[in-house]
């Protein structure tokens, strides 16, 4: 074998790995690669550089350049920032894998366990500009040539997992599939030199991972987080039933021509929804369509129309029962989603054949978003028999996303970076309470993040939160406020219980505001303002002056009311949206431009939006 032949063979093995299209296939191609090239994947701190030395073909150079550029960020201190730190990550979803990459770059020993061995979700994630930039920086194009070409800003969950898995492996992350995390195992009381530290009980229990000692554990196992000690807060909104549907994409010219539907624009398109209802009996609040590997639709449907169309059989108050398998007519659901998709794309998609899901069934599903969960805290520290363990949540475990808004991956990655930052502080030996207080301070920003209010300078993004959040205050939570998150077995049981799993669900149900009362309050607040005459919860708000007045009444310094121009509908509304978001944490429900485009704002949305003002301001106003 000549040198050239060896180079060519190595490059081919690597290409097989890069092109692998399943989870199992990727792991297999990786192990062949390592075996043939005699690389030891367990030698995690040298693995990446050994791989680079072994694979020198020009085709791969661009990838090495990208990864090198990332690894050179000062925060990683040349892969030594967290030397000696051992991390277990539970869950190989996008957020678990993204966290693993950062921890590996910091120099941690990282083990990921994933209970399944397939990546099978067709559903599509909306990507914010920063996530696209981030993924490109990790070589996304190399792993998936079609990644975000042109104006495309989405990716199927499985493609995303696949590319992140590959980057993980290249960086020396150890990945085990078909391993399910059960619970943490405390270090034993009797301590001698080689006593175990913190470990995990897993299924199957005989697997070597059960002997892995770690000092950081990350819960990235999705909405049903399995790590103890985190209470969840519940946000109960109005009834929201979402349907996802995936149809086969044959990539024909006819299909290519059909336009995507991005949610924001459609929220205000009343005419579309009225026509849909009249023509088909389908009643939706919103619909999103992305052309990806499949034709992917996600829509929020009104209960009554699901009942009328026979999708839901009996009407029950409890949503769980309402949407239980035996109360849903699957055939009717298939027709419902197909009809909505057909209408939404103006009957331009030639054949709407369902793609097949993980269970070999047509890929349609219905989910309840009436209650959404967020963890009360992002991290805690456990100490037992002299061993400290940093426990953190990322992704859906931390903050559940509302899919039609598509915030899951974007906020998930932000939390992944914030968590890596915390691990870095931990490895530097900062005090536990200081680290926890900082983490909670940053976590408070997460639910409010939007594409608009995070830093636009993506090139500067690192795990340092200051590079991403313009209005960062890392010390708004003080160390004494997170005392309960340091669990050292010293507290009395009562204290432990408070932080513990016994009271998981803290109900933060929003106070209901009746529209009549809301209107009266709004009228009182905006009385006497130039150009404002509030007579309803729709058209009176269109030009944005009433919103500005509402803010000005409480905090005159925030808005120069006299300078506002009645004609500048988009500008006035956007100003109010931005100020309310920044100052009161009220999330906007649309854009200023959208307000200008519509003859009158949508009543439901306005009620929702104004209710938040009421909640935020009424104490100040009464
Ligand atoms: P996930 O992607 O949920 O990953 C969690 C991983 O942990 C999974 O691979 C799971 O198998 C594994 N796991 C769970 N428990 C254990 C355990 N005990 N031990 C080991 N491993 C475990 N978002 C949208 O925006 N649009 C959509 O249409 C959409 N559809 C979805 C459909 C489904 C069925 C699911 C589950 C989620 C969907 N999401 C959707 C949410 C989106 O996938 C997540 O926001 C995104 O993937 C980031 O999530 P994550 O990595 O935190 O968790």
C-alpha cells in the first residue's frame, strides 16, 4: 500500500461516515473508521487532532478549518478550560448533542446516553438566524448539503440530530444508544481511595456506563425530564390543540413552486381562515408549512371544528381525556390535516401522500399545548459524602416550546451555551452559590428571547452570555436566593422537600381577565391622550397610539408621546411592542408592519396581548 492509497482509503472511510444517513449507520461507520485508522475514540482529549492528522484530503480541510476556528475561541482555553471535568448527558436530542459539543470543546470528558437507536422525527424545526450561523460554523453544509440553502430557515429534527451526532463523535464525545437513564446513584458512605463518586442507574444495568463516575449531569431528555429536584411551573393558556402532518416530498418542479407558509404572516390573515372555515369546516388559529425532506405542516385547530368533523369523538373537559387515543378517530384526523394542507397551499401540491412515521403509520399527530411547562430553576448542586455534583437542565426539559412558534431549538441552543458557561465556572472553582445565582439570573432571560432582542453579532457568539444577550444582568439573582439549590443533605427534611420532587407542579395559572373589565381598564388608562379613543379591543388599537398611551401613563419616561405621528402605524406599534417587551417582559404577538397591513387587529390576539398589560400594570395603576 502506498502513502497515496492510504490517504485515499482514509478519506473514503471518513466520507462514508459523513454521508451516513441514520443514527446506527453513523455509529457503525465511525467505529469502522476508528478501527481501520487505529484511532482510539476513548482518548478524548487527543482524538480530534489524531483524526485530523489521519485525514488530510482537500475535501475535508474546509471542515477542519471551521472546527479549528470554533475551538480557538478564548473561552475554551485550547481545550483545557475544563480539563478533568466528567459529564454525563441524558438524551441525544438536538439540545443534548449541542451541549455535548460545547463541553467537549471545553475539554470535558463527555458521555451521552440515548434510550433509542433511531432518529426518526420527520417534524421540522424553525431555525433563527443565529442557529443557522452556529450550525454552519460546525460544518452543517458538509454533513447536509441542502442545509438552509437560499431563504430556507428550517431543518427536520432527524437531520439536525444526525449532523450534531457526527460533530460530537469527531470531537471525542462518547455516545451510547439504547441506554436509558433511570436515576442518580449517590456515592457510598464508606469512602476510600477508589470509591465511586456519583453514578447513574441505567437500563440495561450491566452496561459499562453504569461505572462511569461524573461530576456534572445534564438532563436533555425532552419534556419528560427524569432528573429529580426540579419543580416545574405550569403556564396554562387557553385550549390549544396542535396537529402536525408530514407528506412525502418527491421534489418535483410542481412541488418546488408551492410557497411555504411562515406562521407570523398568517396569524393576522383573517380572510384566509374564514374562507377555510366556510369551504371545509376546518377552523384553525394558525398554520405553518415548511418544505423540507417532507412537506411539513403544523397547525392549531379549534376544538369545535375537530368535534364537528368527527376527529374528536366525545367532548370532555379534561384535555388529556379529550385527546386520548380512544377518543380520536385516526382516519378523520388524517383527512382533516390533509384537507387543511391542501387548502393552505391552494391545492397546488400534486399528491398529498402521508410520509411514514417511526411506527410505520401515516405521520400525523395531535398534541395538547394548553399547559406548557418550564422548570422553576435551571440548575442545582448536590453534595454527598464529599462529592459534589452539578445538575443542569437544557432544551425541552428546561423550557417547553410551543411548536407552531418554533422556539424550541433556538432557545434550546441558548440554554446549551449558558449551561456550558456554568460548567466552565464550576471547573474554575467558583463557589457553588455564585455559579447557581449566575445561572438563574441568565435563565430569567430565556423565555423572553426573540430573534429581535438577542445580539445580532453572530460572529461574536460564544458560550459567554455577554456575547449573546445585550441586556444581561448576571447578578439579578443573589446567592442567598439560591441557597435551596445547594442540596448537601444538611437541611431539615422540610427544606429538602421544598426543593424536591414532592411538589413538582406549582400552578401559576394566569388570572383570567374578562374582556369587559379589560376594556374599561384600558379606557381609563388612555383617557385624555391625543388621537386615542378606545371603544373596543380591535380597531381602536390599530394606529398604535393607544398602546403607547398605555405605557406612557405608567412610565412617561419610556415614550416621547408628543412626538408620535398618528399616520405611522407600523412605527408606533413596533415602538410599543419593543418597549413593553424590554421593560415589562410582555412578549409581542405580532410585528408593527403586520398591524399596518391589516384593516383591524385580530380580537383574540389583542385580548391576549392587552391582558398581559393588565397583569403587568394594573397594580401600578390602581
Ligand atoms: P428532544 O428532542 O425531545 O430529545 C430528548 C431525547 O432524550 C430523545 O432522543 C429521547 O429519546 C431521549 N430520552 C428521553 N428520556 C431518556 C432517558 N430516560 N434516558 C436516555 N434518553 C432519554 N418542535 C417543533 O418546533 N416543531 C415540531 O413539529 C415538533 N415536533 C415534535 C414531535 C415530537 C414527537 C417531539 C418529542 C418533539 C417535537 N418538537 C417539535 C420539539 C423539538 O423536537 C424539541 O424542541 C427539540 O428537539 C429540542 O429538544 P431536546 O433536545 O431538548 O429534546
